[in-house]
């Protein structure tokens, strides 16, 4: 199948060619015909599957096929993070390049005045985070009464971040006669109920919903809590890559790991919610350009960060659940490239490992790093960066860590558990 088989405006087809798109991804092939027909759509797809184009292309076609008499907001795309909003806006700009359609971004962390001007000048499409959009609505800068299409992307993440009340208030201000598309990677009961409330007899499209990309290789590295930084540095020394993404559980930990890597001579950026929008954008731009090949991030970047050159994702701290694990490692192995996902685990992390394995339906391969001294004492750097993410290590080897030198890690682990290790 090719994009020419979709009934899209010639100007959109030209942009598709200019963007280098060739064969539609599975989610695009499944969702675009449904969206073009004008009905509501409930899409399930993991990140990195091309779902942005799956809703942007039908949206552009809708707006071009029925031009508006005057400037007005005709489409609203809601997203959980500034980074994702910026990327969707860039995709619209790229695919609408041969048209006169305009889009505006609305998100926090930057001044409201430029956004207000863009809205007053009449952008047909608004790409927004819920909180800042509500600010503009309350000040009268946005009029959604003529809205024709509402799209919620990464809806599961928006609910996780507590945006549901804001989204409900926004939905209450848009026309009932509209096309609604909702995309998520996972559907918890709360999201199912919400989707049933705002969509009318939606077509369901599901692609790659339970497993991470097959192009990603997983490896778990057990390590004493006090040696996590030492092991991270040892791993980085063996990786040849222009883009490595390192995840931590907290903002505080992200800053500490970043500082330790810089002291070790690595060019590294940091991305978390306490950074200003300019700082976050600067870190992302440098990472994308390859001038800063290492990026430490909290889960704010687990969805929406799209850098096709990322070869390795390293979970310095294991995520809290399987969904977050899948989204983190979805930052690599994109666009059919191969990628590696390394996860550092301490004795406190085994229950989460088992939860992730049950969700994936397979065991995660476990390795020790040849030549690494697992019996060494903590260094000053190790002490500064802490251990498991649930509290710093005490600088002493854990008594249950004899399994590290065992070829049968799981049997040794169970033995350690039975003896209280």
C-alpha cells in the first residue's frame, strides 16, 4: 500500500512526498480510511508507530475539502506535554506546507502574549496542553464554538497526569456535532469510561498494543544499589552511539546523575518538569542534533520524545509499572531501527521486574558486565547519586547479592529471598 491510495488533496500528497513518507505504517493504514470517512475513532497504538500522521493527514483533508468562510478554530488537538505538542505542531507544519492552513501551539512555561496573537490571527488548528488552553479560554482568547474536530492524543498519559477535570471542562465548550478521535497506548477502566462519554459509536483500531517494538533488545543488569553509577559509567564506556537516553524516577535524581556524568567528562543534557521551557527545548535540540549525545530524563520524556537516532535507552531507575517501561523503551528501536534497552535493578526492584515480565509475557534477559567489580566499595560519586531511587545505598554490598556471580540468577535470587537476602 502507498499513500497515493488515500483520497488526499494533491497539496497534501506533495507534502507526503517531500517528507519522505513511502509506505503507511499499520496504524496509518488502519486509521486514515476511518478518519477520512468522518466518524469517531478510538485508536490504540504504542508510541513510535506513526500515529501522528494517522490523525494529521485526515484532519488536513477535512479542512481543505470544506474551506471555512472566515478565520476560526476548526480543530483542537490535546496532548499531555509541551514536547509532544511541539512535535505534533511540527508535523502539521510539514504536512500542510503547500496549503494556507495554520496551526498554533498553546502550552505552559512560555509567555501567553505570542500565543494570544496567534489565536487572534485565526489559526484553524490549535495544538494544546489542557491547562494552558483553559487559561486562554477563561480570558476569551479562544473560541471553540465552530470546532469540527477534537483529537486527544496520548489520552492515557493525560489521565495519569491528572488532566481529566481540565479535559472535561474543555469538552463541555465544544459542539456536540463534531468528529472526535482518541488515541492511547493503553486503556485502563477510567479511560474506557471517559471515551464512552465523549465518542459516538467509534470505530476501533488497535495496532501493537501489548508489546514493545520487536526491534528493541532488552537486558536487565542486577547491581548493588551503591554501585549503580559505577555500572552506568562502565556501560557507557562500551557503547558507541550518538544518542543515549537515560531515565531516572525523580527530578532530583536526574540532576544528580547528570552532574555525575558531566564530572566524568560526558556531554549530557537533562530534561524534567523543573526545567524552564527554554532549557528543555535547548536540551532537546542539542540531543536531536547530536551535539549532546546523552540525555537524562524523567518520565515526562517517556512519551512524545521522538529522536530516531536513539540507539540505547538505559533505565537507571526501573519504572514503577509495565506501561511506563514500554513507553520508555519505545524511545529506541524506532523507524524499524534496532535499539537496546538496559535496566539497572537492585534487590528492591525484583517485584517490579516480575510485573513487567508478566505484562510482556516473557522473561527479561539478565546479564552481568564482564570485568566489572561487583564487590567494590562505594565511591564518593556513588554516594552522591544514591542507589535504587527509593533511598541511597549504605555503601556496603547487599548480603543477598551473591547471585551476581551465578549463572543461574533466578535460582540464586529465590534462594536469597528464602534466606532473607
